[in-house]
């Protein structure tokens, strides 16, 4: 099995995505996760560009790693300055990593029109910088910036640029589709040509501006590239980069290359969701392999078929990447599909069980009212448990009141007062919040955490409101969907009412009770 070397650039390239921002602690946690997963190289950042990256490289020395080689990233020296005098090159050395990656211009247009230097001078910058870093004992990865555009414009010069790095001792030549403009057939032909003219091992770095980043990685590997540069979730400048969560299973499970230890492949799904938590990144449910809908089935015919033979509608077993099959419950799914989903909660249910019909009837009533359960598994489980007698309330709401003030004092404009009953005890409390739902959430926790301290581990990660009948304007029924998380998993609940606060409370109660229910099941 041919080995592919993974090079993750999330901590530098990924941070260039609009809206992305990591703390030093975030970067350390992501590095640790990638090391545990088996990624061979992680690009830590550009130590010459900002104080945060300098702080990261100082802190990272405290972190013990199993296998990951940390990479400091920078550019060739500036025109007119020797590498030993160049501030950015010296910053790479201060990072004290065994491996450095430097980028250099491989498109003649960039050399003459962006750097305003002649073509020979650009080749000298590449050669001299690589040679200097090799003399300092570094493993050097040369990122051939704009290589594919450069090759299409002037193939002789583009190859001369990477040969300059190779002759100076570069350990890797990473060919970069920096503008994301290439198609797979172009990548195949160009990588094949480069292989015939160079000896150093090749890497591939692709951007997704034409939606081809992942496909271009596959094309390059098939032509002999052995290092793939990726980011988590495909994050990066403009339209992003090739996605580690997609490319690794494509290469390993589909094409037979070895990227990470086989046992770690089953951790991909969990790692993908852990990264989203760390980076505060919105989940894409349609993400291949690791999206929550990647193995979700809604149509009744599909559900019936996949139950009989999983490969009928699943290209791999979900367990291969640590995911699970999801059966979405809705009016589209049919009786058998809803029964199958309900049996995951109560295996004793059959088609003939009176509770089965009660579940179907109650679902139809609630969906007519505006509920939607296909993305609210937690609320569906609570519904099934209430009907089958496998549910007991952890608390009872006696009363609540919400007051909204404008203008808001100290940035918080809502107060919630709540009275709940737990067993024989009653708790009355109040809290302030940024809006009525936040105030309700804070007040509910304040009241319940005395009885259930595990609620401190839980937080609301997403809140959505949809008006179901916009023609009625302010009197419309609304659907509220709340996504909640703890240290282990996330779940979604739903509430519907003509009052947005009441709908929010219904979804919030389900969320709190589901957290307590799942913790009870684990105990």
C-alpha cells in the first residue's frame, strides 16, 4: 500500500478564511488533535507575520507530540537582501522547528509584475533561500506558488523555478494551484511532466475556486504526488482549500493509499465535529463522510433498501469513519421508516403495537401544527419515550415570566423569572440575558444546576426561528430549533407556538431534558 504524507495547513492557511480566528490555545488543541489522528506535518503559522504566531511557536515547545512534525511557514528572502539578513527568514529560524516551508514565485508574471524583479533574480531568491535554510540543518518544503498558472503561461520557467529549489537541496516540491483555476485533466498532465523533469518528491496544494480542489488532489496523487496539503473542513482564503475530511477517506478507503493508521479512520467523524467546536465553525450537514446528513435517509424506499442491504444507498459503511446511519422521521419517511427509528429507542415496538400507531398519529398532528422532526432527533426521542412510558420528567415548570427592557442596561436587555419543581422541592430564580431566550436559558440552568450539576457542561450552540405563515405577519406561528452541545456530542430540539418565547421554551426544555436523559442512560 503506497503511503501518502499528510500536511495540514489549517493553522496558517485556514486562518486566512474570512471570519476565521484562532487563539493560541485553539491552535494548540488543533495541533494535538491532528497529532493524535496521525497527520505527519502540521503548518503552525508564519512566525514573521504576527505576534500570535510567534507566541504559538514559543508555547508549542511545551507540547509533546507522537509523530507530527511542526512546520514554520514563510517566503523566500526579499530582493536585495541575503537570507542571513532577511527578517522573515530569521523568524523561521527563531521558531526552532526542524521543518520549514517557504513559498517562491513560479509564475513569470508574478516575478516581473508583482515583485518587480527580473526572472533570473527570482530564481536566485529561491535557490539562495533554500540553500541557506538547508545549511541551518532544516528540512525544507518548497511551496511552488502559482505553479500551475505559471506552467500554463511559461512551462519552461515554472520548471526552472522548482529546479532552482531542488538544486539547492529542497526535500519536497509542493506544486500549488494558488488561484484554484485548474481542472483535474490539467493537473494530471502537468504533474506527469514535472515528474519527468525533477527528482525530489512532489506535493500538491490546491484551492477550491472552481470547486475542483479535492478532485485535483486525487489527480495529482494518481500521477505520483506523495504529499498532500490540506485543511480541516477545506477552510482557507476565498473559496478554501482541499478538505482533509474528504480527501483522506477518498485516498485511503476508495483508492487504497495509506494516509493515517487504519484504527484512526474511525475517528474522523468525531474529530471533524471537535474541530468545529474549537474553531466555532458552522457545521455543513452535507459534508461528505463527516456531515450529519452524509448517512441520513429520509425517503421510505431508501430506508427500506438500506435496511436490507446497506450498500444499496451507502457507498461505505458509516462506521468506517466513525459515523452512524440516521433515519430521518417525517411524513416522507413512511410507517416502516418511522417504526425503524422508534425501535432504536424502544426495541419492543412492532407494527402491531398500539404505541406505534399513537406515535404515527401524534407525529402527524404535530407536523400539521408546524413541528419538523427530521433535524430534531432529541425531540423525537422524547416524544417516543412519552408515548411508550419510557420517560419521566426531571423537572416541572410551575411558572415563568420574561421582561424585555429598551434601552438595554449594560448590554443585557432581558430578565427571566422562573419557578420549577424537582421532586418535592421548588426552586424560584431569575437571570439577565442578551434577549429573552438567553435570559430563559440562564434562569433555567440557575434553577436546575443545584439538582443537576451536569447541566454546567451543556451550552446552546445554535438557535433558529422560522415563521411558518408569513401572511399572518406578527400573529404567525413560529418554529424554533435549538442545537445544544456538551463535551461529548450535540443534539437538536424543536418547539412550535404562536409566541416565539413559548416556542423557544418548549425547545429549551426538550434540550435540557435530553441532556439529563442521555447522562442517565450512560450511568
